[in-house]
């Protein structure tokens, strides 16, 4: 059908042409190495340092490694699709830009709005986890009982204010304004330290592994405290009539959907395509290299951690002040009396999580920048600074993330990030099939193998993981999308540059 109205598509050629527009041009300075560093920097973070222990203790038991493998397979399928798109449409915006060229403006808006959920909320969630480790490090320095006291957050009435998260967001926002290449160099140094810490956990932890801790590998399912799980169980468990999604097969699947958060980041490499010297070659390599590296590290760490301590000792508990004590990698060393290991892991995690927040913010800023350039957000957000960075968008995104990180709990932010990311993966995978059919003439430096079957498998895998997220998460997601639809019809559709060009007899839309 013709591409008009809600389904008007922006051609690949026009998307590429817009990257040279004066006043909103980004500097091309990134290499394959830079992109791989960004990918590893953002992916190695919350998944290893915070989610691994908590997921094993609350959902999967020792089988958390299997959850990581399931999530990695889904990511690998989607990564192939991202790599093809990024090499074909080397423009900032990632899934948003890809959807504009395939499904039309309305779907592009929805996916852009969804990416805000993925990236901005993800950055806020990791900032909260960064604050948890800051609290641990401060406990070492000032010798207070971390188990009974939290100093990086305080309460005013019923509201908890996390000043630690606020500090890290403020500092990283400033760094991103100063330049993407500078951010890459800082990220590289921190990533080297972070990978060294992860390797330390693997090899040092092996000395504390006990075979008995792996049994039962998949613990029997457990009814939630208080009886009926209601909206706090996975959607699949609710449909299947299970008592809940704590342990057992449903827990294993729910764990895969939760640790999926650990892999979020390889798709952010695609958002930097416009700032890459040779995007057709470097972006696919950056995506696939980073995903392969972190998968090996994740599975290794998860096997070691659940071998160091009984999974029940990793379960979330409640502190005397009412806050929740979420277990981390450091907990495994502490349980074995290795205080030195606990301190090294905590300091390394504090340093390492910094780059995760930074790269998630970088990806979000590029999406907002691209949407502003298309008129779906105010156009002043697409203005670049003298340094070739989207400074205005950076300050706005930094401010919004700071608010979310300061006031909202980390676990709920993580779950919302997962559903948003999986939805984006589904659309990108479907988009590869559509663009192969509608634009077979386009140059594709990287071609996903087995199309259409590989993208179909990616869609099925991602949809399956979505079904294993909590019902409450789905409710929040639907509300978020509904708000996005209202904004599109109230502002974005009327201010769309593509719509204005078509009205003026400019760009002729492609067919979808």
C-alpha cells in the first residue's frame, strides 16, 4: 500500500542525506575497536555484578547459567538482524531509524518511544545499582554496618531519594557533552579494569566452589510469600495456571527474561553508526564481537558464583530499616570469609557500572537526536555543538534519567527495560524481512544468514522471553505505549518533517 498518513516511510537515501544537514551533523570518529569497547563496556555491568546473584537466589537456583544461555541465544538472533540493518542504514537512531524505513512513521514513533523506555530507564536502573556498590565501598572506608544502614539513599516521608545515583548521572552527562571520542577513551580504560575484575571473579572463585551447591540444579517451584502471585508472576506462568515463577521450570524461564537485562547494550552500538568512520564494516563487527565476548564471561561467572554459595544464601532479604538487601557477586566472597575478594569485586563493580550508565545514556541521546531531526520531537533537540555532539539532547536526557534514578526502585526499572528492549528486537527482526523484499537493491555490507527463517526465530525467541515477564510489567508497558500514542497524535504527526516534505511536493514515500 502507498506510504502515506500513519504509514509514510522515510527512504534510506533520505535518512542518509539528512546526516549531512548543517547544524545537526555528528563527527565521524569511531572505529571497530571503539564500537567493540562500547558494546563490552555497556553489556558487562549490572548483569554480572548485580543480577547474577539475585536471579539465582530469587528465581532459578544454580540453573541461572542456563537462563543466561537462553537469553544469549535470543540476543544472537536479534544481533544478526541489527548488524544487517546497521550496515544498510548507517544513521543514528538504531531501531527507530530502521523502522522508519520499513514500517512507516507511526511504528517508528512507537519504537522510538519504546527505546526511551529501554535506554533511559535502563540507565536509571544501573545508576541505582551503582549506588548500591557505592554504599558498600563507603562501608569499607567509614566502617559502618552495611547490613543495617544505607548511606547513599535517604527517605523523606514515603519517598526514597538516592543521591548516589544522582551524582553518577550528573558526572556522565557532563562527560558526554564534551565529546564521543573522549567518552570512548574513558570507557576503554574502565572496561579494561572491569574485564580484569570479571576474570578475577572466575579464577579466584574457583577455589571456593563446592559441588554440593549445584544440587538441586533446578530447585522445585516455590509458592510466593502470601500465597497468590497475582500480577507479580510471569505472564506465561499466569496463563499456564502456575502458582508462581519462583524456581522450577517457570523460574528458569522467568530468570532468562530477567537476565536478558544483562545483554542490553549490543544494540546501542547501532545507534553510533552515524559517528563511525566505516559503519558498513565496523558496526556489524562491533555488535557481534561484543556479544560473543560477554556471553562467555556471563556463563562462566554465573557457574562460579552458584558454586561458591548455596543459592538460598543469595536470596533477597529485608533490612531492619525496611529496605531490601539485594545480593551481589561480593556476597559470594563474603560468605566464604574472603573479605579481600569482596572488597575487590565491590570496587571493580563501582568502576565498571559507570561505563554501563554512560553508554546507555549515549544510545538514548542518539535516538532523541534522530527523532528531533525528523520533527517527531522538538527540532532544537537535534542541534549539535561545536564539538560535534548533540549537547542539548544530552542535557535533557541526563536530567530525565537523573529524576528516574533518584526516585524509582532499581528492580522495577530493570523489568521495564527488558520488555521495551524485547519489543524493539521483534520489530527490527521483522524489519529485515520487509526491507529484503521492498528494497532488494540496497547495498548490504553484512547480510544476516537464513532470511527469513533467522529473523522469524529471533521474533519467536524474543516474544517467548516477553511472555515470561511479570504481568505488572506488561500493564506498565501498555500504559507507556498508550501515552506515546497520545503524544504522537497530539504533537509528532503534525510536526513531522517527512509529512511537511510530502505536503510541499518533496520526498515521495516508498511503498511498504
